[in-house]
């Protein structure tokens, strides 16, 4: 289920919704009471230096201030998420990008008849919060187009039958979508047929348009990186469709493995291009860097899992998020599964801190800036979910 589908789903009214809301409502500090703020009990500072890096520099957190204990709910004490705060909040910039993004969606034809829903989701604010090292609205728009095109694939091909989703056609459609991202080079007799297909489907038009816009700011190596992450995302879409078609709840290990592919990795892959610098391909592919970025991507996606749990499940009653998967496997209550999900999220964020700190010790200035950008992306993602009206329960 795409980010737009989740943010637009109707609010739930059951007790669990209130539990999740309490769980995720407090952003007074990054670490929960009694939890280490970072490796070896020290806050991790990933601070790039040099011209143009001030926006990406993450200040060391101050000593924890007194905080009221987690509020009790029907499910017991609820812990807090371990996550950094947002680096900046510029509502005017976010609104400007949001309007441009909705205008683009209308031009390419995705989410036809749903533009009000898209506008209300306020993805421009998400982009503004998650990419604090640029104030250029066109760079933010480039990242937004890529993200929205990817989510359109999920909605139009995987989830929403009213928008054309068809499980039996998903595999072939994802293959053609891959050709929209990474052009297929056919013999001259067949190339026009592919071109007609790419021009006739708004989702494919959106994918090509978004990659073209990203290429204004990204090198070919950065574009290739993005293509790789999108291809993996499509694999994740296929896996979730398989679970849904078979009405099968995956085990936790399988869900988390798939979540690495079906995550925010394509968004993170553009951090340096949006920021106006380039992380070398060999550095991005280095196992220790890959480990750090992958853990951050899964953690960011689990934030969405947790926030969307306060919304109704899909019409079939089968929605895939970490708490529901844990509850099914461990045969525990959903509030207990939420607490376990928070522990998993926090473990991943601490893992990112440790891996990023180690990589930064000997890494290039570009790597330190990129990892700081990932840290800032985590904070912006959390703030967007925390402050988005559609994720808030009514008083």
C-alpha cells in the first residue's frame, strides 16, 4: 500500500488507534526514557564540514531533560520512538513544492479525480522536511516527482482496483514500468510499439518524466543508482501482491526482508543529487555504507507502518504492516505488537548510528554529508508523519 493510500485511508476508531496516537505523539527528544542515545551511551554526531554543508550538519543533542513517563493506555505503558527531530521547517517552501507537485500530477495524468486527496496529503511538506540541505524548490520537486511516480505504480498497479490494479497483470506491468525507468532498446520493428505503450499509460509517463527531471541534477551514476533502487522497489511490490493474492500473512523475517526493497530507499538515493553534490558509486555500494542506509530506509518505512496502523485496514481486512505481522506470528495483542515494532525500529536507528559513525571516521566529506542527510531524512520523515493532519486522531 502506497504512502498516499495510507495517508488517505479513513481514520480508525478502535482502541488501538488511540494507543498508536499516544505512542507517536511525543517528539520532545529523540531517545525514550532509559534508552541509550547512541552507541556506547554517547550521542552520535555526523557532522560534515566545508562550504555548503551547514544545512546538513546535525548538532549533538543536549542532555536529556525531565520527561513525563509514557502515558498508560488500555494496552499498558507505551514507549516512544527513537528518532531525531527535523532539521528545518519552512511551511511556505513546502506549500510551494506541494502545489507544483500536484500540478505535475495533473499534467501527466496520475491520480485523475483524486487531486484534492493528493493536495491534502501535502507531500511538498515531506520533501521540504526531508531534504534540509537545499532551498531550491525545483530540486525538491525533482525528488517529489520520483517519489510520487513510484507511489503511483503501487496505487494504480497493485492496490486500487478502481484505478486499474489487476494482480494477474502486475508482473508484466512492472516489467514495462522498469523500461520506463531504465529504457529498453528494442529492434526498430518493435520499438514504436513500446513507445506507444509508454506514452499511453499515465503511470509510465510519470515515471519517465520524473527520471528526466532528476537527471537535470543527478549524474548518470546517480541516475543509475536510482534506477537500481526503483527496480528493487518493484520487486517488493510484487512480493506484497503475492501475499495479498494468496491471502497469506508472511513471517516477520520475510516481511522485514521485503521491506528493505519496498522502502524509502529510492528517496534516500537522491539525497546527494538534491543537495548538489555526489557520493561516489563505489562508496554508496560499500557494504558498511549500504548497511547503514538500508537500516535507515527500513526504519523510516516502519514509521509509516506505525502511523498508518491508526487508520482502518483495507476493505479485504488484510493489510501488511509490521505490527499486524508480529501479532499474527507471535499470537499477541496488537498493542503488544506495536511495542515490539517500536523496539525493532529503535534497534534499526541505533544500528544506523553505529554504522554511520564508523563509516564517517575514515570516509570522505561527501560520505559524511550524505550520512548526515540520511539522519536528517529520518527526522523529517518522522515530523511529517507526526504533524500530518490525516495521521492525527480527532480530539
